[in-house]
């Protein structure tokens, strides 16, 4: 039986991808909770869905199999036992908001069919949804002025982050921000229980119950031998070490993990917001991540003498390091917004460097980043633009909105 996961590069022809179409969860955003829920504005639901459908159609038209997170999840929860197990886990991980109403919320979730229950968990449960007569305890009756029993998960359409496929294994991520911690539950259940995956040997390079945070936007598969991981606002050095050791212990093809430190800023939250691969020797970059003279802190991790050690060596120049680890003579870095002081900052904020490669030299990008898109074309890249007025409000681009599970080997 063919293994269901295969990602040995960022640019190999994309065959299967997991997306999430934004749903009611984005309508549960209000100004008061925007910052905590990691949004800068409230997307208009019909428009954000139209844009997302356009994105999915672009992929399908290019022969990519588009899988939806909630559909996979519904297919995974086939028994009553799994249904119950999922509800239990969601409630356990949402404990602080339940206000003593665990049983009430549990009964409420059980009143839905599996697909509706999954959508409910994603969109959040408002206290006002549950009939007052079901509230029996004083603390339930008292208003604590917080509207949710279960917080909405508006960032779910960024399927890149909670889990990432590397080789034929998965990194089930420990999300850094409270607002996103529960998101990785879905892929965890899918990998364990969906028939497409459950029959296979799928190594876990990381797990969601680890202590140190690691997010998929920081994980880039540069080649069969090399992965790059951002040391960022969301991903810690300790997590990178742990993942590297697990990967090396498996003795597969990956020999190097390149840790790239980037400034810990909201605008640059993950490595893929400032750096993505578009072709064998072409990358987008936002120069704001480089220090004076283009210097950066880059470390190459390799297998040490015994399973518990790593050899770590330092580098300072991104171009040189990429040439070295990828064995390239030439390398082109395509600057976001052409490196112009205003255009670069504006387009980076709207994910101008965040490209999703669907084949070598073919990328999907947001239409609004026209300076970056023109420059990509001038560098011989085929650029497929998608509408982005609403999608971009969540601060993520086409790469963030996709979780490739199968790419053709280069
Ligand atoms: N891979 C990415 N760059 N993802 C972007 C995620 C954006 C999301 N609002 C967050 O703050 O987490």
C-alpha cells in the first residue's frame, strides 16, 4: 500500500493538500478578543469563503487533491468511542472557560451529528447558546462577562501550523499561543484514526504534548537531505533540537537541520512569513530579517556521536549557507516588495513573501502583493494570483493556508 505522506521538498509537484475553509469561527471574532485570537481585523465571512474557494479551485485545476480538515475529521470519528474521546479531550483542553458547566456543554455537543459537532467545536460555543434552565449551579447562573464556553478557532484556515509533514513522518506541533493550542487535536485524531493514515507506519517527529513550542510555519523542507526551521516568536531552540534528534535517530535521508533565527516580531511570526522556496535555486526573502551586512544567526544541526548528541556549527550568511547545504552554484533571493522601504514592509505585512509552490517555479500568491509578484515573474517564476482582501486579515498567506501531505519527489 502506498504511504499516504511524502514531502521531500518545498517545491516538488503538489499532489495532496489539507485545507480548512473558514467557517463561523471567524464570525465569533470581536474587537475585544482580536489580539488574543491573533487577528488584526474581522473577515467578512461570505467574502473570505469565496476567496478561499478560489484558492482551492486554483489547486484543483492544477491537479491537486484538496482534502478538507473537517471532512477528514468526520471520517476519522467513526465510532461512538472516538466521538466521545474527542469531546472529552476538547473539554479537558478548554477547562478554564467551562465555568463549572462541563456536563452541560458535553450534553450540548452530543446533541449534534458528528459533522455538526466538529463544526461547533471549531466555531466555538457561546454561553448564550445553552438554555438557561440547564444551568443549575450558582457559578453557572452568574455572569462572568466572558461570552464563550469554548473559544472559537479562527486561525484554523492556516492548516500549515498545527501539523506539518516532513518526509513520511509528521510533526504534530505544540502551538505557542493559547488561542491555537487545541488546533493540533484535529490532525492528531486524523493521523491516528482516519483509515487513510491509521494503517501506516507514520513516525512522529514531534508531539503536541511536548513542552517547547514548535509551529509549522517555521518548518521548511528544503530537500531530501535538509530541512530549515525558524527560531522565531513561535518556535523554540529546544523544540528544534528535539525534533532533529528524532529525525536523525530514524536514519532516513535527512542529514541536516538548519536553524535560522529571525526577529521575534508579530509581522514575522514564522520563518515562512519572510522566506519561502519557489524553485530549485530561487527563494523569496524579506530583507528585514537580516542584520547589518546581511548577517544572521544560522546553525546547522547534524547527528552527533551518540543518539543524544548533535553536532552544531554556526553560519552567518543565508545565501552562503543555502548554497552550501543544497550544493548550489547560483542562488537568487527575490526580495519582498522589491526591497523598497515602503512596498517591502507593506507587502510583507500582507504575506508578500509567503508563496505556496505547487511545482518547481510555479507559485500561488496573494494578488495584492503586486510589486513582489512582478518581481517573481521577472525572475522567471509562474505566479498564480488569488484574491486576498479578506484572507489576509488573519496574517497568513497561501503557504500558511495549506498543509501539503504529498508532493512528487524532485
Ligand atoms: N505559517 C504562517 N505564517 N501562519 C500564519 C498564521 C497567522 C495566525 N493568525 C497566527 O497568528 O498564528
